[in-house]
């Protein structure tokens, strides 16, 4: 197996929309966790800037992530981002080099 793919998504939510975003992403993470290609997924919120969130996911492969991004439920999340986020989600992909 190739090294897993780590993906982060930085989100800055519009004022007053924090709980809507949390509810949306908690439901999405439940779907993501159920996928065999997903190895890990978390949602965290900044302590210093409570409108800033980070999605942290580890995927078995780029193909597994691509499959997830094509699903209707994921596309619906991205459509809702347009109303909830101040800026488009900032996605960065990493190669996992070491883990403990």
C-alpha cells in the first residue's frame, strides 16, 4: 500500500453560522468514517478564533478521496459551504511520512 494521503480543510465560517457548520460537518464525518478508504477524520475548532475550523482526514489513497468528493452528499456539503463560509475552503494535501 502507498503512503496514506492526509488532507486538511481550513474553514472560516460567517458570524453566527458556527453551529450550522458544526452540525453539517459532524453528519458528514459520520459518512466519511463509514467508508473503507477513510482511515481517520476529525473536525477541530480554533480556541483563539472560534469561527475557524479545520478538517483533518487520512485516506488510504488519492482514489478513495476522489470517490468521496464525487458523492452526492459531499457535493451537497460543498453547496452549503457557499452560504456558510466567508471564503472557499482551503484544502491542502500531504503525504503521510511517519505516524505513532
